[in-house]
C-alpha cells in the first residue's frame, strides 16, 4: 500500500482486541477516492472501533492501514487537516454560539469553507447566534456535521450522523452529503438507517462480530438482484402472492390471463433491509454453531 494509490482508505487484516474480545477481527477494505462507503452492522459489530482506528483515535492490535497514503498512528497535523470527523456524540463547546463554534474550528484549517455558507448548508442559519447548550438534539447533530465539513476535508468520517434527525431533516442532510460528494470528497459512513445507506453509498460493507461478511453495491449486496421477487395481484375477489426469480415472465402470463390490466398488481424485489437482516441472522447462526462445536 503506497501513498500514490488511488485508494483513499486501505486496510489489511485490521484487528483490535480488548481482553478476550476481538472487537475488530481481520477487516480488509479498500475505499476509492471520491467514493461514499457505508458500513452497516448491529450494535457492537465493530463499525465504530474500525472507524476510530482509521481516524487515529485507537491503535490496532495488528494489521495495516493507510488513510490518504499515511498510517494514522504516525500522521501529523497536515494529515489531520485533510480529514473531517463527525463523531457519534459530542457535548462540548456548550457556552459558545453556533457561529462562534464553526468560526473557531475554521481557524484550524488552511483552506476552510465560508463559515456562514456551512451554517446555512446544515440548516442552522436561524440558530447562528444561539448557544449550543440551548440547541435541540437534532440541531446539535447538525452543528457536529458543520464542524466536520468546515475544513473542506478530503475524507469525511460520518459516524451515525443523522441520529436525532426527523425524516425531513434527514432528507435535507442527504442532499448536503450528495453535494459534498459531488465535490470529490471521500465519505466513510456508519449508519443504522438502511435507506440512508441505499441513498448515499456507492458500496456497502456489512460487519458483524468484527468481520466483513459482505461488501458490494446496495443494488447487488447479497445477490439482491437475483433474489426472488414478490408479485401480488387481486383475482376472484382475493389477494394472491407469487414468489419468482423471473417476475417479468410471470407478469406477462398474468396479462394474458387478464387480457390487459392486472388488478392491484405489485412487484417487489428484496429490500436492502431484507438482505441485511438475512445476512446478520445467517452469520449469527454460523457463529453459534462454531461456538458449540
């Protein structure tokens, strides 16, 4: 792994041990420059520990990692100015206003964004003079995002960024991240919201028990496009369901039978959530089997 690589982030067999527990157990990933890469997994799967090692906050037990061509364990101030971080929970700067906080962080970076522009982008224009201690949970989360963006980072780490957002605020945040990505920023996202990963991510890694158990695009994860579709329709006064791997052909047969419009027709492929839950269930069953043997 070299500093001239097209990969923004690379890990090889990355591990972190706490006592007898391997919180991260051999994670190998490569994230391209300009890519939005999402990590999904249940609580305790190892997502945050992996992210914190890549940010330089935790030291791996073993394995290698490169972020923007450098090992975060030994990277200096210039490297730190090239990354932006939105942690799961931050509760400092309580006595400062929104504007003061963003301006304070902007001073750390050589090429920061415009303070007012960032405050407006995260939806806090009307709260710019409000003290942070008086912000709601969702508003404080938006401030966290503003602090992560202000330095114009090459890589943006987002750890559960929309926790506490209402549905409309979450959609607005997605628009913001889409615009950041369009500028060429690499994004590493951890989230519990499957629709968030599906909307934002170019690729998704599912992590469970400290291991990457699958990695692909949201559309193809776990053979999603090859999964059986659920076809429902109304016939004879009753609802009918057919599961098929060839829904187009089946619908053609229905059309011939109905000689036209098919009442209440619906065709649904497995959702990302369906695939994700099945993967976690299967992996947990395998882990239980290994533990019992």
